[in-house]
């Protein structure tokens, strides 16, 4: 049943309500709005009809209940574009919302008993996360139609999708994200590199068409171009892991135009001429300014080769299952992941949904709150095709729409429509970086969320070039010596790795710098050793962004520069980290940066942060949270239902300022900002500013969140006590063991062995002594509390209570068990 509950009700109250009546409660399903303006949250529950009816009658919080039927689930049309995957059908089971529902394995066994000779049923990943997804490979149209009829009446099927085709979204940009200017490397244009923020010690994940790993940007040394295939070696200069999916071959063939080589170079390429040892010091980078090093040249790469020779790529359906994201996270230690590919069906409008793959990205990020994923928004803009190459004529879709910038033409391509990712559009280059590129996909998403999140230069970006063969030594010794082996490409594919590189630099800043003073310190902004969440990195980038001024209407001759650039064209704008990060040697000594990354809320909770303003100035605040995965359901009119599960609000007030109050309360996005876009909140000297984060409606709680406040001449005076304890590890920082480290490892190992032996000897001695004493005193009565009377017997604490230090993913797993 689908139960509709008022959003003001806490998730714990709903859980108690369902438990009281013996109902199985699934995860929140969708959001709605009543005629009086109040919002609601919909849950899936399982139970007998008369029990559900009585539970609803006796609860004032429940507004309505409807039975889950095939007509309510959205099944795709049996005809239409089938793309490159020959009509593969992807089934999402009710198990996705009800952990006690039958798993994919049991459902498949039932299907095979009923239809033993029809179709090829594939359970792609044997893991808890993907026990809810089944792929079916019909042999022809007739078999596909038959499967539609069977699935539409199956009580364990939530929705069915046709798997879309996926497509790749085809030197001065490093300075744009660091200082806001398009210029060559210098003290002023690349201030983060100058201060040692190069991504050194960090690992980034990339999934793309392949990599020409003997290129001078990736090879281990002048004489060594090997990479660990389907394994990891974090001592390598650049490529720490290279995973090849079953349908791909290692390397970046020219069928994909060297796409993966180019994007990898943009993110983390480090030319062998710049540093043969992998040392991205400021002196080396300044000396190698004529080559095209990436935004985070010090970072190592975990690469997943998902390319095919026909120019398409094939990713796993369930990205939360053991594969691309999990291997990058767990085996390589990556905490930032870049993807320059997406849906390539029809004219782009067909790709603007929230499918099973998109949901799985949100799910993985919800389960791993310190993992940030970046996706290119797509190239379905007004004057480009899916590859980013310009047309000589306009398409009929553009000609038919005098004002292309409208919601019906939203073309951001999934999985870039996921809530928790950073979706990146493109601007032009050099003197035109203030213009959103004509090919850059526009938003919003199908349910009205702001996408893309950011824009970044993507036109004529020069980066690493592929020869088509990673073993031919082309672009290696001789060409590396001359500084060649680079090529220019355009597309949002080129924008996304730039933003991912900035995310690495922002993460390194949080780990190494105190944001209040701008000084380096052990532990950086966080002292618990756990590292930053993905939400705080996303918030830093969004808070640093400023709107660009130009965008194209319905043609390249219609460049609009005299009107506000809509958020669904450029999101929050183009990031510039130098606008928010504070350093001790800043010329602007009044700059202040406040980061809050250890807080969580339930419905009705408020957290107040107070600041004192020393001089007249301006500030901006951005709130971000990683939201639970949405249900992917559609409304009766065929439009995508709102996918937001937990809803927070952001309020900024200042009694002596004008305006006195600013409120950000989107009911669709998991980002809130005051003031939005280019705006800055003007504050007056000797005034108190209060920023409040409110838990408007938390359906799966508590909800962790991150807050960034930046500006001038203010400082925090009162903050809440942190109430969120992260459970993730900080594996993302790695080091290359040299001779000194090797000696320390050997000495440490010997010391540890001696300590273990000592502990074993002492333990044996104590056990023998206790045995002897027990024999001596065996005739004496035991005085004390009886084991059967001791209320703590057999327990070290509560067995059924929620551990406040558990992560949300741990609690969910425990509940499912």
C-alpha cells in the first residue's frame, strides 16, 4: 500500500505507528502537496487489508492510503527507441523499498518455473545492493511484448525500464577554477598550486572509454608504461588501478576519439617532463607551464575502462553494486569520481528522467557519505548533437521553439540528473568564459530540480592525446621530450573533470588547512581523522560559484547578455575556489570561511549558528545534504514526481541589516543558498547575524548536513554542539613509500611482532595463575551477584537500541537483517 503522511511527522513516529499495527514499513516513496499548501510524504507499507484500514482510521497523521497496483507503477511503452542495447529491460523490484520483500534470486526462480524457455534473465550483481534489480534480454519484439504483460501484473515488480544507450560527451582552464581568470600558470592565476594544493596524496576515480596509459601524462617513468590491470598498486606515479569491464579492452582506441585519455589528463594528468617522480611541487608545475597538466596533477587515478569500439560506452545497470563506484571507493581509496558520459536516446528530452542507474548513484552516495560523484550534464544544447560537434543547420526542435529556454526542453542527461552528484555544464573558453556554451545541456530535471549544478570551461580544452594503442610507446619518450602529445576537444565531457579536479583541491584544503586562520595544521578543518563529507565539498564549490553573464537563446546569433542567466541554464554558476578559501598570506585579511560538517537533524529540529560582524561587508551561505535515493516514480499525468526525500531549510537573519531576513526553502532540491547566484548578503558593523538550519521534513532520519559560510569581517560566536559522528574511513589519502618510509615500516613490523609475543606470554601466565587459584578455592562458596539475577548478564549494553555513532547505512543494514 502507498500511505500518505503529513511531512511534519517525524520518521520515528511513522516507524512506531507501523510497528504498533504490525505493518512492514518500506522507505519513503514520493512527495506530494495538498491544496492548502502543506506537503506530504508517501511510504510503502505491507500488511493485511483490514489491518491497514484500521491503522489509517486511527492515525490523524495519515491522509490517505491506496493499494499498489500495476496502473500506479509506470511501465514503459512497448515501442520506441531501443538504443544500442537491443531492448534490454531493467526491472526494479519492490525489494528496493521493502527489505523483507522477495529478493531478485527468489523472483527469478519463480519466473523461470513459469516461463522456462522465454528470455534471458540476468541478475547482474550478487550483492545486497543489487538484490533488487533484474535485467531481461528479450530475443525479439514479440518476446518483449510478452514480458510487459507478465510484469505488469507481478506484485513484486515496482517498475520496468528500457535501458538507454550511453554516450561520451565529447591549457588555460586550470587557472579559471583557482582564480577566476583564463591565463597561463603564474603566482596570481594558480594560487592553490602555489600553496601546495595539487591533489598530492589523494586518489580520484574515472570511468570512461579507456586510457592511453603509455602517454607521457600517465606513464610511471620514461622507461615504464605498465599499469596494474584489474588490480591496484598505489606506489605507481599516476595510474594506481586500471579495471577493464568484461565488454571492454584495455586502452583508449580511436573509435572513441581518445575520449578517456583526454578527460583523465584534464583531471589529474602530470606530464613526465614536469616531474619524473610524480612530485607536483610549485617549482615543477611552474617550470612545466608549456604542457597541459590536469587540475589535480598530484592525484593518483583509479580508472574503469567501460568503452566499446563503436563509440558508445556500457556501464553496469546498478552502479551501487560491486563494480565501478565501489571498486574505486574501496580498492583504490578514491573519494572523488568523474564521469563524462550519459544517456543518448532520442533528442535528449527522453534522457531527463530518474532511472534505475541514476537512483543507484544516489544510493551509493547515501551509503558512503564521503564519496562525491561528478557527471557531465550532456551536449544536447541548442546548437550541438550528442558528441558536441556543431551542426550547420538548426534542428527542427529548436526551430519550433522561439524561446528554447523553457522547462519542456530540459535535456540534462541521466545519470547527471541524480540528486547528490555535481552535474556540470560548459562555458566557452578564453575571452568567452562568461558565456554558457551553445551545446551545454539545460535543465531543470523532470521533477524541477536545479541541474546542472555548475558550469566550467568545456570548449577547446587542450589535454592528453591518445595514439589509439597503449603499448605502441607513441606520445612517450621522444614526443614527451618535446612537450607534444596534447589535443583540443570540446563538450561538457571536458568541463566535468575540471570541476572534479577542483573538488580534489577543496578536499585537500579541508584536510590540511584551518579555514578560520588560513594556516596549515594537522587534521585541517576536522580533527576527528575521518575526513570531509561529500556534502561539504559540494557546498564549498557551489558557495564559490558566481553566475556567468551570457547564454544563447534559440540560435548562435541570439547571445543574451543583458538579462539574469537562468539557474536551469548554468546552475549556481562557475566555481572559483580563490573566492572562498582563506589563506594566511591573503591580501584580503578580512576574509573568513566557516565550515560545519558534523551535524544532523530530525523533523522540527533547528540548529542556530551566530556570527558577529566587525566591519561592513558581505557574506553568503550554502547548505547541502546527501539525500536518500528517490523512488523514480511518475505522476498520473506522466511527469516525474518530486524525488526529494528529506527537506531542510536555510534562514539568514540580521536585525540591523537590510534586508533583515532571507529564507531559502526549496521543496525540490537538496541545496539551499542565501542569497542565491551572484548575490551577497550585505551586513553592517557591530551586528549579529544568525543562520538557522531547519529540519522541515525528515522522512529517513536523522539527516546529516553541511553548511558553508563565506565573506568578510565576521566570525562565529556560538555554534551548536556537533551531533553527527561519521563512520567512514579516511582511506583517500595515500603516500608513496620511499627508503625512509620503508625503514619505518620494517622497524614498526618488528616492534609489533615483539609486542604480540609479549602479550601472548603474559596472557598464558595469567590464565595459568587463575586456574591454580580456582583449584585452591574450589571448596569455598562464591560470594556476589548470581548470574541469573544480574540485569547486565550476557550483555555489554542495550541489544536493540540504536547506536548513536552508527551511520545511516549501518542502521539500514541492521534493520534489514
